[in-house]
C-alpha cells in the first residue's frame, strides 16, 4: 500500500476508519505562489503543535503561513491550560504562524474570533455541519438536541511580531471516546464527510480568506465584516451567562454584543453593560 504519501508507516492504518493525512496532497492544495500558506508539515505525534511552532518561530525557523499538523497530540492545551486529548487521527490538531504587520497590535485580539469564523465557515462547506461559536473560542455542534463542544482555538504570541493560532477539532470521536461530558464531534453531529484531508483544506482556505480580508482592512472588524459575521454565528449572544473572571470574580447577565475590541458585553440586572476581555463563560440557559 504505497501510492498514498502519508506520515508514519503502514502500521498507522490499523484503524481503517481513520486513515493518515495525505501530506503531499495537502501541500499541493494549499501552498501556492502569492498565497498565505508557506508550508505544511504533518507529524505522527507531538506534545503540542503550538509549543513546537512557537519554538521554531522564536529560533527563526518558521515563516508566516507555516502550518504544523499532528495526527496525535499528547499534551494539547486549551484556554486556562486545560488539556486536549483525543485518539490518534480522530481529529484535526494544527497550528499556524501569522505575522499581521499591517494590523495594529491592539487589534490582534480579534485573531481567535476570526479563526472561529473561518473554521465554522470551512466546516459548514466541507462537512455540512451547522456550527456555532461560543465566545471567545469554542466551536459548538448539535448532537441530538444537545449543544456540545467539538473544537477549540488557542492564540498566543510568538516573539514580537508573530501570533500562533492553534486549532483542535474532534472529527470522528465516538461517544465512548469523548474526554468529558458535553464534548462532541463532527461525526456525532451527522457530518456528511469526515475525510480529514478535504476538511483541513477547507478550513485553511477559509482562514486564508478571512485573514486576508481582515489584514487588508488593517484589522478593522467593521470594515472587514468580521464583527458582524462573528456576532451572527455566536451562540453566546442573547443568552444569560456567567463569566468567571480573573481574581475569583464572577459576573452574571445577558450577553448582548461583541464590541469593537472583540470583548463580550454583558448586561447585568443592575442595568450596567460590562465588557469582558478574558474569562470563562458558562451558558446558563438555552437560546
């Protein structure tokens, strides 16, 4: 079985429902002259693609548009240092390096939200799954009549001029493989396709489109259409939420908007509208 260029050896075909990614085909489909993606590398296993790519960027060994994909992450990280684990080849676990020199640093906080919009758009096209975004960085799908988390995004600085954006998406996780209650996967949500090659290409092409649009607008969320599009797909808006804030503080109210800095605006029962830029958001009731 040699016609397919894959990472790893033939033993990695042990789960026939989860074939390896085709590295050569991904490069042919994504890396092009004048495009954003400068290289695509797939590794069989690593601790964290974000950590690996940060190290490469810091050492000057990665350029903008570098994409690092892992068939398995053993120490994947989410927000608040939460762990992200999944069986080998059951999802898409990747990081990209971006250097948005045209955009003021004050607007770089939009990158996780931009990535969420891009991922949701790409998966809708390629997997036929309706997705929603939970502020600031979770991807939600519906399994039965239950809203579940199927993916997450983590952005962090890489030196003075770079941002690393890591994405994890559960693709073929079965019910018994879910790491925590409330988790889901594209397969459980009824995806029309769980072939990870076209899914990854669709997500990265969508990310390139949105990033180019945002960068051309100097990061302006209104001019680029990002703020409006994010709000339209955000499942958090219109709900009663509890924000767990730094310093052991919490805030309860209705999520009424996302402001120009990408912060979630919460209206409390006292009539105060407070923007939240960092924190853990809990949906307290369905839409």
